[in-house]
């Protein structure tokens, strides 16, 4: 059998971002219970702790991502703390930096939360004292994200 001399394997230069902790399903305007954590890796998938970069988070569908969407890495990790999405539906987070290959989260769902407020859909119009409005008002209940709350026990 051949015997080789001992050698060191070292971490390469920073090359890419990787989602370590994925966002979980939530409801509109509610801060993600599990916030994303993104790491800096070399081409072999090893954590690169010696590099500090700014990581930016956004939604793939061009909707507004709320919270602090830019974080600097510390020891190779960007820990997001207060991200949330208002609009109900399936979403995907994109993570980018100016120098590294980007990455994306797995898809996650934002559901409609409980009724939070009333929204005027159609305003009342065209009435004189003592007579019904020509255009009757239409009111919706919405969750904290402005999504129409379909099931409610409010009257």
C-alpha cells in the first residue's frame, strides 16, 4: 500500500450564498416565526468565516418584502431578524450580494390571517335625507396584510 504524507485541506475563497435556515409558512404581515439564515460558502460548500459581505433579501415576484432586508455576515452567516410579507400566496426569497453567486429559499406560503380591520370596497353614494343610498356601501374584512379575510364571526 502506498502511504502519502499528511496534508492540509483549507477552505477556498468565498464563492456563493447558501440558505441554511428556510422561512416557514406564515400569515400576512406577521414576522416569519423562523427567520432565514444565509451562509457564505466556497465552491466546495464549506463555510467561509473570514469574509464579511452584505446579503440582500428580496421576493422573486417583485412584491414588497418588509423588515430589514440587508444584513452583513458575521462569521460567514447573515441572520435576518424581522422579515415579513403582506400579500397572501406562494413566495420565494432571493438572496444576493455584489460579489457572490446568489441563492433562493424553497417556496413558502403566506396565508390569510384572522380579520383585523374593515375596508370600504364601494363607498355609499347618491342619497338625500331619509332615502336609501343609490349605491349601497360594500365592506370587506381584511387581515393585517390587507388580504381579504373570508371567514369571520364579525357582524
